[in-house]
C-alpha cells in the first residue's frame, strides 16, 4: 500500500510539473487549453495560438519552434494575452538578425477543438546594431603601401558595403592628424583595401565595419600600424677622377629620382611633398690606421665633384658620400681609393723656372767681380759685355804686332 501511494505521488508530481510547464512556457507541446482559457473570463472567448517556426539555415543552429497564446473575444473587448505571449515576443527578438521565421496563427475553443484553419506568414528578423564585427582584421606593409585585409562577419544579414576609417598622425606635425572615410561595395571587392603610397614614418589607425542594408553598421574592428621611414635615395656612381700623393679628386651622380633641379615628387599619401637635397656630406677615413679620425666635409647640394686634400701618400682611404634632404639624411655610398706614391725630393725641384733679363745681367756682373783664377770662365756663345770685348780686342792687337816684329817686346 505504501508503494502504491508513492507511485501515485510521483505520477501527480509529474503531472503538476508538466501542467505547470505548459501553462508557464511558450512551448508548442501538448497545450492545456483549459488552464490557458482561465485568462479569459468572458463567455465567448477563443484561444489564439501563435506558433513561431524558425526557418533552418546552414549558418545557424536549429531552433525549436515555440508558441504564445492570446484571446479573441469576438467583440471590442480587449483581454490581456496569456503570459506565454510576451515570452514568445522576447524569443523572437533573440533570433539571429536577418533570419526568417514562419508565424502560424490558429484559433481553438477552450476545450481544445479547432475553431479555424491556421494561417501562415513568413517574417524576417530586423538587423541589429549588435552585429558581430569583421573577423581577422590584419594590416601589413607592402613596399610603400599599407595592405588591409579582413574576413566578413558571420551574419545572415546581407552585407551591402564596408566602411573603412583611416586616420594617421605625422610625427612632424604631431598632434595634428588626418582622417579619411572609404566606402567599398561588398559585392565588388575581395575583403581587402590598399593604401597606395602611404605616408612614411606615420602611425595609422584603421577601423573596418560591415554595413547592413546601407544604414545599419556593425561593430567596428580596429588595428594600428607604424609605417617605416621614407627610403631616401643615395648618390650614385662614386668614382675617382685623379689621385696625387696628398689628394683625391672624386665625382658622383645625383641620386635616383632626383632631377637636375634637385626636386622630385615623392607621391605621398594624403598630400604631396617635394624631396630636395640640402647638401652633400663626405666622410673620409684612413683605412690603414685603427680608430682613425673621420674627416667630414659639407658641400652644397649642386656639387658633383670634390678634391680631398692633405692626405697621406700611398694610403687607402674609405670615401663615402650621402645626401641631406629636408626629411633627413639619406644612406651613404662608399668606395676605397688609394693616394699616389710619395714624390722624390730631387724630382720636386722645378726645372721650368723662367729667367728674367735682369737676373742674367746680375749674373754677368757677379762673374766680372771674380778674380781670374779660371774658376769661372764663360765658354758659351752670345753677346759679350763691353769690358770683356775691349780686353779681347787689345789682346788680339798685341798678338798681331808680335807676329810682325818678334823683337818688339824686348
């Protein structure tokens, strides 16, 4: 007897739980129309069952159908709906955005018999601003470009476009910043966007959001990236024109992309700027000596050759040159050059000195002042001075006289 009573108690408890579930839940199981009809105290009252049947979709989990109940008094009298109806409305709000569901409305008598055939209509859940953001937003530096890539959000709503917000800060004008908004047609691109010729040495802040139905934007995904400094060109074709024991004459060509007027369009993003050479810097180092000091020279930007002086003979020198731009210093271009051999002391005497007539006359007068010891005799040819000519004339005349009369001198 005790066991029978226990079984009856369990059965009644299960019935109570089942009955309470039907009365308080919006499930579409076995409806307890008698319990639901207690919410309408009129003599003529029909029960309206609104059944929600979510349409299956490959990108969403299966959702069981659920129901809500209200009343039809067949008059102008309004009766508040059953509490299951408000629960049904809340569950509809929680369906995935842009998903579809069938609403099946049927009329029942309080005893559960059908009062009218059900009517079915299909609806779509409105898009929500709480749509998920784009996935896997990445940004990469590709040469001078910034490449932005992402994956579309997992959503049943049709994505019409993507909204890309681009903000960058130039360190040279900090804290000023520049901003641009780009709209991309979702059907005409492959989930990426390229910022061509991005500004060098700048901090970019990029945000991407999917736009639903051209009006509702999903949550943004953002990322930051620092672009590298601008690759300034170096001078070209550094070469040696001449070498002596103490000097090197070097020459070079202007850097690639720099015209003769020292300007080039750098084609920078969100504004153009000219690259201009302010000056050249030459660095010279003695390669034969450790810790040798570096000799530096600053030259105007229009120079294309230079003589490096006061060097050591037969020494290897590292010669490097770079251009100084308004944006900063460019890279060095360098080569090793050798100075010439040390010059012999005898070969350094000048042999092409021009002798003036005054210097010649001075030498003749100096010779006449010497005593006649034979140490300084003139054997050359050319004009004689008057004194020497007179002496020679008297000597010749005496010789002729001696020949004519050998005893004239006795």
